């Protein structure tokens, strides 16, 4: 079943940052769509909750050097 995870992500400063987050998350099994905005410090991920967890998605973003706010 698809869910949408809305995250506040700090550290993104440009379109390149948005693209890095999109590319990384879209390579993750279970991720269906990603919208990232550096101006709003947001990342919205549509994913299949039977294939990937929110914790994994947060780890992928943090692995790029960005901070996911609680």
C-alpha cells in the first residue's frame, strides 16, 4: 500500500541538492515518487510501506549529508 512521507530536511541549498535526494531515493526499492524543495526544506516521498520503511528513507537522506528534522 502506498503512503506519503513528508519530511523537513535541512542543508539542501540548490536544485542540485534536490536532484541528489531524488536520485538516491528513487533508486531505493519501494519508492514510487519523490518531490524535494530546497526553498521549503521539504522532501515528500511516495512509497510502498511493505517494501521500505520511513527509517530507511531517512537514513538515505542523512547519508547524503542532509539533516532530517524530527
